[in-house]
């Protein structure tokens, strides 16, 4: 193979790689638009929820849910697709960090798995005698009774109509205060609040995915041996990789945003 042929082959590889990255960026832009839509619909008041306040918003939610339903404990369990498990996640009300860390079950097991698979709420009247419970969790968390509803993330179109639904986990409340048990009215309330929580959680998951993809893309671009410069539609520098900075003998931060 001649030098010209080798150079031509290398150029074609770079061209294909850049085309793939272009498609990647387009996918990220779509994810960002969907994320913004989730944010706009994450609150009952219609006020957008800033990404940096997602955890604080969830803290308020679990505390509010526990108070309204007179529950000692409230916790979200999200589906871990890789492990096939439902895992408790922070923030939670009435559970320690260690309890949250160890509270996870197979998506095929227990009441959590049943609600997740069947997409239907259920009431746990007596955790100790109920055959559906995982007794280790009942003992670990000192659970007497509870209620559980699915967390359903909704995908909206441009006119805010629901076009798709995905169950991303379940929402639990445990131990009704004053020796009482949960009733159907509690389930109705819990489902309404779970809808709001699902929007916020899905918003957080999408944001995390976008950030991870952005970091991966930046790493790929940075590692390409050819000098690459990303320019916005208005002709300003968005990014330069290490090779480009070496070619022009400049610092990336000095060039960003410049014509």
C-alpha cells in the first residue's frame, strides 16, 4: 500500500468516525429536548424544576408523602436493568443510609416485584404473615404494613400528550402511624404523588444519561489524533481537541466562544 493509499484510508476512517459522532450529537440534542419537557412537567404548579434541585425536590416529596399518608417510612425503588433488581434509592424518609443500601430485591420477587411487573398498586395489611413479602426485608426494616404503587414515566409529544409509558420502579410507604392500616383512599393519593415523583426521577435519570454521553463524546473527540475543531452555526468555537490546540499553540479555555 502506497503512502497516498494509506493516507486516503486513514482519512476515510476519520470521516466515518466524525459521521458517527455527528449522529451521536443529534441523539444528545433529542435527549436534551425531552429532558427539558420533563422538567416543565415535573411539578404540580407548572414551575420548572432545576436539575441541580432534583435531589432536594425528591427529599421534599418523600417527606410530604410520608406526612400526608401518616407513614413512618417512604422510599423509592428504581429498576436496575443490568442486575434485574429493584433497588432503594436516596433520598428516603425513615430509613438509614445502610438500610437504603441493603434494600434491594429481584424484580421477580416480593411485593415490589409484583407491583413492578403487573403495574398495579397493592396494600400490605400484615407484613409478617403476608406470603408475598421477603421476610428478611420485613425484619431488617421493621415493617408492619405498607402500600406500594408503580412509578410510571410518561413520554410526551410536543402537545403534551402521553405517547408512551415506562415503569421505572415502585414507591413504598410503610407502617401507618397510630396502629392504623393503609386503605384504598391512601392508594389513590399515593398514585397521584407517584406520578409527580416519576416525572422528577425520570428527569434526573435522563440528565445523568445525557451527562455521561456528553463526557464519553468529549473523551472520544479529545483522543482522536487528527486536529478537530467544533464550530457553532454562528461561527464560534465550541471545542478544540488536544491535537488542534497543539497545532495552533492555544489553550482550549482561551478559544471557546471566539469567532
